[in-house]
C-alpha cells in the first residue's frame, strides 16, 4: 500500500499559492524594468509599456500577501522555517518587498541607478531567484512529488476551514 499524500493546511496553501503566482510576475516584470532602464547588466531591446508601474502594482498586491505569509510562517508555520530553503525564500521575499517600498519609481526613469534601496532591491531579486530554486529542489528532495503536489490540492478538512485560521495563527508549533 502506498504512502498517503501529506496534508498542508488550507491557509498555507492559499498564501503559498497566491505568492507563487505573484512572485514570478514580479520577477519577470522586474527583469523588463531592468532591461528598459538599467543597461549595465543586460542590454536588450526595450519592451514597450510602463513596466515600472506594472512592477510596482504587482508589488503593492504582493505586499499584504507577504505580510500575511510572514505572520503565518512565524506562528503556525514556525516548524517549516527550520528548513533553510523555506527561510531563505521568506527572507528574499521580505527583502524584495521592503527594499521596493523604499524606492522612488522616478529614480529609474531619470537614470538614477546608484541609490542603495535600488541596489538592495536588485540583490533581493537575485536572492529570491536562487531561494525559489533551492526551495523547489528541497521540497522534491524531502517529499518528492507527493509533498510538492500537496500544496496544490483543493481538499479542505472540516477542521481547516477559514473560520479556523485565526486560531491556527495564534498557536505556535
């Protein structure tokens, strides 16, 4: 008889899923911003559009999700932070959002590339890139496709409905 698929709490799956959709969008839009406004590292033809605003809008949507995810990680998900790959992704995410909030969008439009929040934001972009790869490899290494697949299951236990989420956040595991 095969092993059962692990169950991941529904709040974790929701926050993880939304984050997993928004982070690649932020990463790709950030790449376009880099191509369009900072030719020091990548010199490709500019992509039409106001990508700074697109990237900023994704960041604005990601900000509250990341805060909720961090709250979950430091309360109900505390045991999961013992895996360095999980902690690295969270650190990269918080660093990217924090440094992005410190930036002025007009810096890049006017060619001001030497501000420390912009440099920190670029570093966070690299950190989150490596951390996401490490995280995915670590999940597959630890639990295979069963563990990875458990993050996208839509089934919810009766004891794991949205009304139980506040209690989950208050208990420390």
